[in-house]
C-alpha cells in the first residue's frame, strides 16, 4: 500500500505543478498538454501504470480492512483514541471521497461526458484548448463545490498517507522524526493550496478566458 500510494502521491504533485501553468496563460498550459499528447507511448504507459497503481492500492486497502475486522470480530465497548489522528481514522472515508472525485474528474475533463460543450475546443494555435476547458468549468458553482469537496478528501488522505507510508518504508528514525511527521501535512497543504488556487482564481474572475 505504501509503495502504490507513493506513486499516486507523486502523480498528484506533478499534476498540480503542471496545472499551475494556467497562471502563465493559455499558450503555456495548452502547449504543455499538447506536449504530453505528442508522446503517445509515454502517455499510455504512464496512464496504464497509474491505473494499475490505483487498482492495486484500493484492492490492498480492502484486503487490509477485511483482515483488521476479522482480527477483532467483537467491537470495542468504548473507543478512546490516544494516538490516532482524525485523518488516520478516516482514511477509508477520505479515500472514498477521493475515488468519487477522480471518477467525476475523468468523466468531466478527460472523457468530456459531463458538460461536453467545451470538450473539443481548439485554441488559436490549433491545440486542444485545455485552458478554455478549465476556465469554463470553474465558472460553474456546482462544479466548483464538487472540486472543493474533492480537495478536502485529497487533503485529509494525503495528510496521513505521506507520513504513514514513509514510516512503513522504515524511515522512522529519532533524528528526523519531526520531519517525518511534518511531511504529510506539508505535502497535503501544498497540493491542496495549489489546486484550490486554480479553482478559486477562475471562480472569482482573477483568471479569465
Ligand atoms: C484544480 C484541480 C485540477 C485540475 C484543474 C485538473 C485538470 C485536469 C485536466 C485539464 C485533465 C485533462 C488533461 C487533458 O485532457 O489533456 C486532467 C486529467 C486527470 N486528472 Fe486532473 N486536475 C485537477 C485535480 C486532480 C486531482 C486532485 C487528481 C487526483 C487525485 C487528478 C487526477 C487526474 C487524472 C488521473 C487525469 C487523467 C490523466 C490522463 O488522461 O492522462 N486531477 N486533470
């Protein structure tokens, strides 16, 4: 779970950094999207790798949950948490929110079945107008609300997942324990801030089409 999760975290970080090119304008973002599409073998290898990691991650999460339940068939009469944070206790819930968000997001921006009106637009240079698609999307308050809810799920999940997977990989050492504990919240905050900046900059009219 730790390794597949780390692969997915890397994707989310690079995806956010790539999307931040929205702030440089349509030329930068559409050029970046086109350069990814211009390498179909690399693109499809990355897509298949990503899909395999996601399927593996979810399957292992289900297996782990079932194993935990079997290990303790009788529920605790009283639950008092000493160490476990809210984020760590709600990993299944935040993971489910995230999965729903990703399905919606793919149908919306990749496949284009949710709001197909902007799906096949081209910009003045003949590139797919990914910039126009995003700007059009985040002018809609329902889409904005859904994406912000997705960011909440993402933030909660990353907050616990990053630190926890580094611990699983055996990186817990007294010398950099505080660094390890800070890694999850830091990555979560940066990724969520980057994504929310894109959503709100458009919704509030700071970035326009
Ligand atoms: C404000 C936040 C986000 C924006 C603006 C955004 C934007 C986009 C766009 C425009 C595409 C389609 C690219 C294209 O057609 O060339 C895309 C694809 C995708 N996004 Fe996002 N995204 C955001 C957040 C996320 C998050 C949080 C995740 C994962 C947790 C995610 C996962 C994906 C995946 C898996 C794809 C498919 C990649 C592919 O088709 O190769 N995105 N995103």
